[in-house]
C-alpha cells in the first residue's frame, strides 16, 4: 500500500529561510519582541501565515501558557525491562526536568523499531506530542529521517552510527552521548594490568550502535595490547541469556579469565553461574559490569563496574529537548564518560 508522505509542520527555520532573515529575527518578530524593524516583523508574519505556521503547545507551555507533552518510546522486549534499572533511572532524570518546565511525559513500550516509527507517526498525526526523546540508536536507524520528515524536535540519546547514516542536516535533532569506546578501553586496561589475557565481553543487542561501539572498542584495545584471545558474545540483555552465554564461554577448552557484561543484571547472573560451576570469583574469574547499580554493590563479592549518574544523563537529555522546544539550535553534546570503580570481583588470574 502506498503511504502518503507526512506533511511536515513548518518551523522557525523554514520561516527564516523563506523570509531571508535569521532564526533569532523570526523569534523576535513572532513573539512581539524588540530587535527587528517593523517591515521585517510584517514580512516574517506574512511568511509564517503563508506556510501555515502555528506556535507549538510546547513553546506556549515554556512561556507559561497551556501545557505540552514529550514522548518516549522504548523498542525493547518488555521481558528485558522489568529487571533492568537503567531506564528507570534515566526516566526519573527526564521527568525531573520536564516537571520543572510544566511538560508532561507520554511513555510507551513496543517490540521493535518498526512499531516505534508507527507510534511516532500516530502521535504526530494526533498532535499528541511536541517533541520526543529517542533511545538506543542503531545501524541503519530509520527514526532520525522520519522525525525530520515529521518536523518533530528530538534528542537522540546515544551517538548514532554516523559513518553509516549521518543525521539530517536541517532537522531539529540534538544528540547526547557518552564515550563507550573510552569506557571500554579503561576496562581492558584494568584487566590487562591485573594480568588477564583471555577476556570475553557478554554484550547486548548486536543491532544497537552502542553495542557495536563497545565491541569495536574491545577489538581495537585488544589489538593495541596484543591480546588475541579477546571476543564478544551478543545477547538480549536479559539475565537468562546472560547466564546461558556465561555457561557456554566457561565450558570452552580455554575459558576466559575475565568477563565484561553490558549491564548489571547479566553480571549478577554471571556471578551466580560461576558459583554454580565452582569457579571462584575473583580467584578463578574476574567480572566487570557496565552501569553500576545497587545490584553491583550488594553482591558478594561486590562487582567492579563502570559508574555514571544515569539520572543526570536523563536530565541532560531532557534539557536538550527543552532547549529545542524553545527554538534553540540542534547540538551534539558529549556527556561524562563512565568511570571504572574497582571492587572485589576483579583480581589477578589464579590469585
């Protein structure tokens, strides 16, 4: 069935291009503020009327008039979300900022990206949201182009696969990301300094951009340090698949002496598998978790982990979206790199 392209909502950028003035001049003219001549003000308003521009509910909410809503869709299997605290902490940070600005949050969980794109189209058609937060960038990601087509302001949480698909040049799409490659390098450096030469990375979903960067970062760091017995194994982030992957790699003829897990839930599951198989941690196996949490601090031994303030990450993402809704420019912002916190789950092999 042929799909009629969505009619993109005109933006301040569109008015500025048509009127031949700056975006700030358009903002001054439409908001009745001083700073532009009366002739420019009239020209801008005439162009805005021709394009069918209307102030967004978000802009009105930020100025104290009316209310607005931000959307967030998670395209993850629902079974993997119930045990992982990352998204709960992320959303708590997002909600803190939105509440301070009088903005609501519309949240939905779907099974895949195709379903997420359908939700974005429906929300746009029904005028349900004024902007969206987009998580889990991935290879050949269709969402940035769709949101650009719809004219929905968005913040992409996590760096996209730029080499494969650059972001639209003129869309109101900002990016907030952390350095997964540098974080992985710090993990490999820590394990290498302890004497580990056989390291396996129990990774997450292989289509996600941050999984691909972590895997590539592991390979690059292993090559730089001359470590041939380093590899990644992908999973769906669940404790079930994390445990199954741990069983497989520990049953190999030359099992790894260190395991790096892409989340805290899988790391705790891996710790249980090691105990079940009679492999002492850290004496026979070192374990590192990505994204520190109360789980990592509550096990025995406590897990070495990459720590960051996930709620702050959510706040920063929401702040970038609020700036876009106030007609600010799209930006690419690097957040704080996760730092390694060494605990009792890592030690020299055979110690």
